[in-house]
C-alpha cells in the first residue's frame, strides 16, 4: 500500500524468539457478526493509517480505504504524521495536511487523532522523515528494526530525544500544534516507547536507557501541559509498550527478575500518566502473551481505572501473531476487542486497514 506505515514490533519479535515462541501466519479463525462500534465512553473502532494513505482516500485514488472511513461502525481515524511533514524549516510549521484531514473527516462526522511520529522503520537516518536541520545537526540515530518476517539486517531511525536541542525542538512542535489544534483534534499521541539503539550510536550521541526514558517522560508531560493550557478537549496520549535497558540493567534483570529496570520504568510512566490525566495506549494488542503482559499490560491493567483513556491499536505486525489460546490460528477480532476492553480498559481500538473484517460489509 502506498505510504504504508507498517511499523516494527520492536522488541516483541526478538524477545519472543529468544523465549522459543514460534511466529507464524496460520489461518484466521471464523468470526461471528458484530454490532456497530459503540462510542460515548465505550469501546469504539477507528482506523489507523499514514497521512498519505488518508490523502489517497480523500482524493479517490484509494477507494477501498475511503469506503472503510465511511463505514457506520468506524468512529475515528488515527493518522501518523511525521515530524518532518509539519516542520520543513526550523520554527516554520505547515498545517495544511492536518487541516484538510480535519475538514474531510468532520464532514463525515468522524474524529481525527494524530500520532506525531519521530521514529521510522525500514529506513535509514538519511531517509527519516525528520526536519533537515535535525538531521544535519546530528539529531537522528540509526536503530535496529525487528518484526516478524523482517530482514534481520534491516534498520530504522529515530530522533535523538535525549539530546537537549532535539527535545527542545520537538517540544516547540508540540506547543505549536496545541496552539493550532487544541480542541479541534480528538487526540494527539506520541508513538511507541520501544527502541533499540546500536552500541556505536549510543556512544556517538550520549545515549543511555535512563536518558532516553527521561526524555520521553519529559515530552509526555510537556505535551499534556501545552494541550491543557489551550483549554481544548483534545486528549493527549502516550503509547508505551516496552522500555530499553542498558547491558548492566539487562544483566541484573536476568539474575533477579525483581530488578528489571524496564518494568520499573513502565510502571512509573503509567502511574505518572494517571496522576496527570494523560492517556496511555500501545501499538499492539497481543492477548495472553507473556512478554507484553509482563512489560506493559500488567501496568495498564493496574491503573486503568485511574487513566482518563486507554487507546490501543492493531497495527500490521499484530495481525501476524498466533493466538496462544487457539494454536494454529491467528488472533480474531473478538480476541483483540475483548482483551482490550476487559483487561486493559480500552475505550478505542485503531485498526490497520489490512484487517480482514474491514474488507467485509458493516454489520
């Protein structure tokens, strides 16, 4: 699909492989008919796509996605908008693409959520959709890119948020977005927290797992602050799936599972979100799998009644995982939905347009 936003299930594929979990693409189990998505605080279905894919639907070049948007059981669209698409030159912001999306979806009584993307998969630092000044000033790092079926040598890239100048520029973008769109967008979310930075890039940029965590925490709090200050009802959301650890932290975790720094970071970020009325979400719903349950789901479940919103996604890699409770079959729509609602307390699911049920008529 043009402008695909297929993302890496960073950390999931690698760690499940280490644990001996087989990742396959078996047949999908049959699904029972479903009633339309519910809104007004209950679980609602939305779509997840790149801004480019939405524009293809808007101009008619992708009629299939246009039909999905117009379904009566779709309440919203979450679009991934790269940092570089909003800031071509330092301090000069371009909002035309988001404005057009707002008008198009508003005419159809659909809500718009924007994921502000500062990390990219299956690409190089040079190709990353970040502002040129960020890249020229050393503000982009190469990352490893692991997901089921990917080239083990594939790489990605992300903004080095632990560098003060990069983080300041990113926060300026969030403030400008809040000034422009607070109260107009249904939600703004920061992308997944999982990251794998090669050792040479860590040394070059001064990266540590703790510095990265502190930078992401600062951006989350700042985003909530500027969107709240504008008195809008735009929900600010942090996607949190896994946190990286340094080698010494990994060693301590291996020796004593009560000393896992990534789990402590996850509980801190989810608790902090609850205390500051920040939404929490994630790019993958993987019911009953040990690793995501241990590293993120348990904390979302623990604080779900204190969080203002939990918004989860079913993105492309999520569709490729076998259901451990139904060997030989992929997860069904019902499994995703029931787990998201009943265990995680989600009020919204954003579905990749690759999901089979979207290709069938709305019930």
